[in-house]
C-alpha cells in the first residue's frame, strides 16, 4: 500500500471531487472546504501535543497513581503517549464527553499497539476519569 505524498494528494483529490459532485460545490469551494477541515485537524492535534507536553509531570503523576505494578518508564512508548494525550483531553476538553475521549484512546491503542494495551489503556483511563 502506497502512503507517500502523491498518494495522500490523490486521496485528497478524491474527497474533494466527491464533495464537488455530491455537494454541488464549485471546484475552488470544494478545495477550500477540504483544506479548512484539515487545518482544523492540524490545530486540534497541535493543541493536544502542546497541552500534553506542557502538563507532562501532572499527567504522569495521575497515570502512575492508577497503574498498579507498572512504572511509567516500563510502559510501551505508544501506550504512554496515548494515555498522556487522553488524560490531557479528559482534563481540558470539556466539550468532548469522557467516554468519547476514552473510546478514541482505545481505538488508537487498537491501531498502534496490542490487544493487551487496549485493555490496559481502558482500565487506566476509566480509573482516572472516575478520579477527576
């Protein structure tokens, strides 16, 4: 499967063409709408990254308090990042319901980690949610 820049550009073009066809949008309007959506995704991703890093000590303390028998530095890097990001979001993104934040973290674990990680992430985040 190709995932290079030209492939991603083709994916974007397909989505833009779909919007043009189904939404009856002008070509430039369809292009602008597509990239506006992706700018919003970029902005939210940046907010998650900057917020998580800014509060890493507090977030890590919450995770460590809920992860019995596991030191934070022993967790897989991906699992640690998923937990950190989700904890930041649970603490700050009040427009997003906690179950949605947890479900999104579980999906990230399912995609980028292991089945054991899915259960672990779910358990830790649920415990943190109850404590918040």
